[in-house]
C-alpha cells in the first residue's frame, strides 16, 4: 500500500521531533520517519549508567518559551535548571568574567535540560496526535522530487508527500541525493560529556573555562549535580575517555579547579567528534533541510538546537500562513531561506570564532583572551552579544519563540 502525506519529516532526532510537535496544531497529515526502531517510552535515567545520550542541552529563553507554548515544558520542568549566571575563566590566570541575568531583568539566561528527557518528552507528545504517523524503522535510500510531490524510497513501500523536510543529520542522505554540496571543517576535537556531583552547589551558574586541553563547561543540573562538556583535541579526548573513573575525575578536577569543591559520582562518559558543516542550499523543489543536515555547529556556545528551533519556528509560520500553502510552496521556501540566512551566518561565525578564541594557544591571542575576559563586563557590545545569543533574542521574531501559539486558521 502506498502512503500519502502532506509533510514527510525524515529524521526523528531532537530537530525532526521538535518540528513534528511545532506542526501538531495544524491539520496536515505528517509522517515522522527514522531509520531507527521506535525507542522505548521510558526515560533511561533511573540508572544514570544506562543513559544513551549524556548531553545537557542549554536551551535559550526563546526555545524554552517555544517548548512551553507547544505544551512540552510541563514534562521538562522538574528536570530543567535555570542558568542565572555565567562565569568565564581561564586556567592558570587570575580574573574571570561574570554575567548575571538579574542585570538584564530576565528570569534566567536559559535552561539546562537533559537531552534524554527532551527526546522522551517530544516522543510522548507526538504519540498524542493521530495525524502524525511515526514510520520507524524506515531507512530512506532514495528520493524523487517532482513538481507536485516528493517520493521517498526504502526497503518498504514508497512514501509520497507534498513537502519533504530533511532532519536526517550531518551525513544527510537527502542532501547528498539532491546534489547539494556543503562546506565542512573537521575541528580535530571531540567533546566528552557526562555528569558529576560537586561538593559546593553551583548556584545556577554555567561555568565556561579555558583549559590547556580545550574549553570546559560545567552546567547546572538538579541538586549538587553538574553536566560537563569538555572539548579536547581528539588524541587527548581518546586518552581521557579511556581513563578509569577516578583518573578522569582527577583530570577534570585539575582542569576546573576547586571553585565547586570536590568532584565525585561520575556518570557514564560519551564522546562526540566535532565538525562544522554548512550546507550550500537549504531549500530545493519541495524540500527543506533543517538541523544538522543544514548546519552542524561546534557546541562551544550551545547553539545548534537553539538555531534549529528558530528555523522551525519560522518554517512553521510559513506553513500556516496561507490556504493551500503546500500547493504553492516553492516561492515561500525561497523567502524562508533568504530570511533565515543572516541568523544562520551570524551564529555559525559566532560559534566558530568562539571555539578559535577558546582553543588558540598563541601567546598574543591568549594574552588578549585574558584581557578580553577581564574587560568583558566593561565592553557592553561584546557582553550584550553573548547575552542575547543565550537569550535567543537575536535572529527571529517568530510567534512560537515569543511564546505565542501558531495561528493555523488558514490551513
Ligand atoms: C556534545 C554536544 C552538546 C550540544 N549541546 C547543545 C546545547 O547545549 N544547546 C544546543 O542548542 N545545541 C547543542 N548541541 C547541538 C544539538 O545536539 C544538535 O543541534 C541537534 O542534536 C541536531 O539534531 P538533528 O535532529 O538535526 O540530528 P540528529 O540528532 O543527527 O538526528 C538525525 C536523525 O535522522 C535519522 N536518519 C539519518 N539518516 C536517515 C535515513 N536515511 N532515513 C531515515 N532516517 C535517517 C537518524 O536515525 C537520526 O535519528 C550539542 C551537540 C553536541 C554534539
């Protein structure tokens, strides 16, 4: 039996699933497709060592507002921890830059959410909608883009849709099959992520530290727990990953120092190789690329998902903006691409430069970095850029990001 949908989303990761939730208030018939089988519905963190994804995701305030209006926040609230302060320091140097959300008259700079909780909340929400059909496992192996539809092929039956949204990750098959090129840079770094207990409570502070082995962030979780993300050159990451728990804790403690007292109770560690990828095009006839398929960022500033959510918010608005939006979609998609271009370019540049600044080992640069940290509070433009990036107030004013529901009356 052939399957016909209005919209096919390929990739049910954080981005594809967020998009499905954003479109849930529309009457479009949606297929959410993934090559992986449907996951178990229970979150894994009863036992932290059974986690499948150790990331702590920093959500900008605008992303939190979006999840709130989509009815997801109530499932995340108990595990979401506000970031009220940001503390930036340099190993081996005195001085630090401190940013306080109270100065900006906002509840916080954003929230920390365990990635596993987020994906579970998204999946549970999607299950509530009859017009969103999960098609898993279904590994798309080819596609045909026509003027009035796109046809997806796999081992199973073909899937037909009026619009295809590719959220199939950095190695996007859809991007490749459409012949869309991409600029890619390997950072020769890996991020090691996990959680620890700290002797001293974090006081809702996100700590960013330049260490000799790369940038290290300690991110506030519930109680005296912190998520960490340590971005090491690949060789050092491999060495650190293979250390015993005690050995790793010792290295981490040495890199971070004693500001939060003694570290203990290390969770399972995960490693992610880091690269930058920017797709040459984000739209083609009846196809849009989003998330890592469109742009994959260095996680130093925690912007990848936040940027993708801004794309999703704009795209969703376009899809509900007019009657028969899907019949005349190509012009709207070109307008979408043009409107998203500046935010994407700025965010890519911001994260790439921040990583350069955090990892550069040249004497002049590292002296400047020390100076930059010392002066951060005194340079309003620089401070404001970092703060606004965290709040998510740059780049898009779409309704969902302001906490307003999509107006789907035309569809
Ligand atoms: C260590 C780390 C920390 C991060 N921290 C933050 C943060 O704090 N804040 C933030 O905003 N961002 C953060 N990010 C970025 C964020 O994780 C990514 O932006 C986001 O996960 C991208 O998700 P995605 O759904 O686009 O891709 P993916 O997660 O790669 O999902 C792609 C999906 O497509 C499916 N798929 C692939 N090919 C096919 C096919 N042919 N057929 C069917 N299905 C297919 C896959 O099975 C997969 O489920 C971080 C990233 C890393 C690595």
